[in-house]
C-alpha cells in the first residue's frame, strides 16, 4: 500500500529500501523475542493509524456476514494486525530461526502424505494464513526438495534482499520474472510451493470463496495436472508458543476437460483454506482486497497511511 498520497512511488521505494536494510541489521543485534514483540506492537500501531483498517473490516464482514458482532470483528482485526506485524518482523530473522532445532518449536502433521506420493514431483499450495514463510524453511529439514514461487515485489531491491534471506534459511526461490519452463520442470523433479489465494492479475478462473464467486489463479492446479503430480495443501499456524505445520492431499472429482479439472481442483483447495481460516480468522491476511473483482464489492478509494 502507499505510504502517502503525497509521496511518489519511486520515493516510497527508496524509503522502503532504507527501512528494510535498517530493520534487518537492527533485528539481528537483539534477541528474537524482542524482534517478534516489536512486530506485534508495530501491527497494533498500524491498526491505530487505520492502515487498511477499512479493507480488513469489510473483508471480515464479507466472509462472516453476521456471525460476529462489530466488537468481535474489531477484536479479530486487531489480532490480525498484531499477528502480521509479528510475522513481518520474523522475516528479518528467518535464517536465524531456521537454525533452531525443529522439535523445540514446530510440530509437523501429515508428512506421511508427502512420502506416499507416486512421483518425485508435486505441488504444495497454501494461503496467506498463519506463518507460511516458516513452512518453506522447514521443508529441507524433513528431507524434501522444494522450490518456492515467491512472485515479485514491485520494489525490486527489497524483493532481492528478501529472497536472499529466504535462501540463507535454506529455501530455493523462483519469482515471476524467472523462466516458467524451469518451474514446470521443477514440479516434475521435486515439490513446488505456491501461496495462491490472492486475486491474480490475469488469466483467472472463477471459484466460490466464502459464498462469493471470485477470481483465482489457475497456475498451481494447471502445473499439477500438466505434470500429472499430486496436489497438496500446506499450512503453518501459530499455536501458543509453537507452530503447527500440516500437509493434506487435495482430492477432487475429475471431469472430462482440463479446464473443468483446473476449476475443480482449485475449488477443492479453497474449500480447505476456508475451513482453516474459519478456525483461525485472526491469522488470515485480510489486508488484501480479495473480492475486488466481485460484483457489488467496492473498497472505496486507495488507502494510504497518511
């Protein structure tokens, strides 16, 4: 999002780069618990500054309708801001986190479904839920060769630094600027992980998400079907002081055409994602304008911090 309506995009990029580098070196000089605590406070400050507050509340109301009172929605929203403030700061110490013994802070469920796949390749698809960056760094520790599709941030310099941190944590990355043929072949030879729940910029398919017909990316399902490899759902949720990573094979009823199979497989993935969001609404990234292409949904003018 824009910092200010009075600041140009290029100026914002420079500010982001300075902040990114400053936070990176600062966070590595203090205990990890301080870093995460600071992130939580940054998240609460963003709530008070009304950064994307209207978008978050609107999305919660779209998703849950009248399930929660206004007071309950505010509580979920504050929890969401605090959660992602903390996880945003965790990124700066991701490679340090990767050095901690797995059993001291992470529980893994469903690893056997990965081991039972018939081919070496496969697609892992998750959502902007919980602590997905943690799931990526865990994969090499459980003996899986994974390439993480990260997309590309508009701020190329910050994007480069972020991917360097991910690689130091043991994650292989591929961005939207990389050769898609390589990603296709990577899905044949190992696992490709994609967080695929946001509104795509082009070539969408249409699925149901929280009882609204909305657009979704077809790439993950298409990669699975073209390579004839299994399609898995993954999540990493915060459970008190620990993390729980879960893997599930996504099953669907096959149709006669590839187009329909892509739609059905994607829908099956979104059904699982919805189930986990409903159980942990404060850990979903409601800041994204997820239903912006839906009829009757208006998020209003573009939001800025000030």
